[in-house]
C-alpha cells in the first residue's frame, strides 16, 4: 500500500512540475501579444482570395482585418449588388399665403373646469369645480386663476367670462335628483 501512495506522489509531483514549466514557457510570439504590434500573418493568410473561375461564382476579397476579426459578417450568400444612386428631382409645393387683413381672434379655449357639486349656504350657491387634480370652491363674482371670471351661478349652468378675449362661456350643471 505504501508503494502505491509513493507512485501517486511521484506522478502528482511530475504533473505539477510540468504545469509549472509550461506556465512560464512562452508559446506565442511576443510581437503578437503587444497592443501596438504590426500585424504579422503567415504568407497564406496575407494572400487575397481570388475569384473561383471554375464555378463562375465570385468570392469576396478577404483582407487581414477579415481574418483577424471574429465578429466580421460571414455567410454563404453572395454580397448584395452595390446600390446605384438615382437622380431625384425636387418638387416644390406652393405654400398658401395668409390673406392680408384684420386678424380674426380664435376665441376662448374650451373650459378647463368640470362640475363636481353644489352647496347652498344661506341662499348663496357655492359650486365645486375640478381643474386637473385641483378642487376649486367658486362663488359668484370670483376670478379663477386670473383667466376666468364667474358671472352668474344658477341651478342649470355657470356663466364664465374669458378675461383675455372678453367672451362668455357657460358650463352646464347636471340635473340632480333630490
């Protein structure tokens, strides 16, 4: 049994010694390992591939970069034919010209408020409106966000005045069941 253990140790030591020798033994040319090296290829790799005359199929030229680039596109299909640019004629469209004269105002934008509810406060009607995520409490005669003024509030609609244009707009109040 000691003899088997002794042979195992000799073999293990021998493998470790061979591994140590080959880990320090240079296997590649030092010029291939440096980043600023000139590309040195064997003569067979430097030669360009010529078209195969016997089959009539042309093969693309292979350069040194193609051989060294593992991610270069490769395939069995021949490359597509080169794109020949065609002559394009420019077409100029007539631009409509705005009529010269007084500018007609576009009018007020649509009302940004939505009706939420009403409340009667000793004869005064208070209306709750929503504008996006905001809830607004509105009374008669108030100005909202510097743009709309509340003119009248009754049971069927709210009348606003768009201050920049001076035009009136109304927001209907839905009929409620009491």
